[in-house]
């Protein structure tokens, strides 16, 4: 079905006087769709971090934390599932709690990768993400981490952060986060690099 539709579009494109116009417009639309999808994904990362923070703060008020924590998450999951139907299972809420606990010092924002906006709109701005891979050259990554890591990468979605959460060592986790952002790794590639212990080669 999709192939037939694509062939139909391609044959119609040949009848257009300037077929490159179609290509340019299609590229604009696809870029916009990609930006919308990325914006949704990155804003959900913030939402999950904030939900995790709320859960942690609530559980810390309970005297018997283990029992109280399970009760809080069970009840919250039931209520959220009643309202939103899916996405807020008990397992998901435990993940959000863990996400906040692993990244507690992050600011709840998506870092803007670009910087130095120019007056001439035809010239693209220079990329300058706040993650600096040079930080890895230092002997102690954690000393520099606070200066370089402020929020969450717009290039990494929730699935990336779930994969990163499985990395126990903080410096190793930061390494993979930086590399995944810099190299635009998809989740499968990130998981593959983690499983092949790429960090140990540096």
C-alpha cells in the first residue's frame, strides 16, 4: 500500500514542470514533522523527570518509606491510568522515580543546542551544545559535570535515558550521554555501545 502510494507520487512528480519544487517543499514538511516529534519527545523527558521528583518528595515524607512508597505509586498509577488510559503503569512510575534519582541535579529544561543566532536568516546558527566532550579528557569527569550538564539533550528521547539509567557508573553514564548526543546515536546504537563497553576503550 505504502509502496503503491509512493510510486503514484513519484509518477505525478514527473509531470510537474519543476519537480525540484516538490522535493524542496517535501523536505520542509518532513523537517517540520521531525521537529514536532522531537519537541514532544524532549518535553516528555522533562515531564517524566518532574513526575519522578514529585514521587520522591512525596515518599520522603512517609515514615515507613518502602511500604508508603509502594502505596503512593500504586494509587497514583491507578488514578493516572483512569484519566490517561496508558503510559502510567506502576513500572513506569518506578522508572520516573529512578530517573529523577539518577539525574537529581539536572535543571528541568531541554538545553538549546544552537547558539549565536545571526541577523541574516539565510545563515544558520553555529551549534554549541552545553555538553563538551573535552570534559572527558580530564581525570575526574564529575568535577566538571556541573559546569557542563544543566538540562537534558534535545537529541535524546526517553528511550535513550532509559538505556542510560542501566549504566551504574556515573562517569560512564555521562560518557555515553555525551557521545549519544554528539554522534546522534539512535537507541539501538547506544545500547550496542554500552554492551560492547566502549567507555573502557577511552
